[in-house]
């Protein structure tokens, strides 16, 4: 919805609330399910996706490098 949308012309408030509530409930269910999976003793993390997780990989590389540098000077 655009910032200049007009209530009851471009959207109905009750419908907007219904959609937003449904999205929030779906999101909560997804996050809770993922959390249960990660807590499972059967969970074993896999490698990052080269296609969709490049930023995560860059962060991991930066973090490990920073931790290594810190540990060198902490001795």
C-alpha cells in the first residue's frame, strides 16, 4: 500500500488488520517450528548456500577474522 492510500477508498482497515494478523500468525508458527528444529539433538548445521547466503558467509569470515585478531592480542 502506498503512503497516499486513502482508507475506505484504496483499502479497508478491517481487511488490512485481518491480513496483517494472518501474516503474523504464519510468521510466528514458522519461527517457532524452526526454533524447535534447531534445539533438536538431531539438528546438524550444513554449509551456507553459495547462492542465497553470501552476506552471511561474509559476516562469518569477518567475525572469525576479528576473533582471531582479538585472541592474538589477548594472550
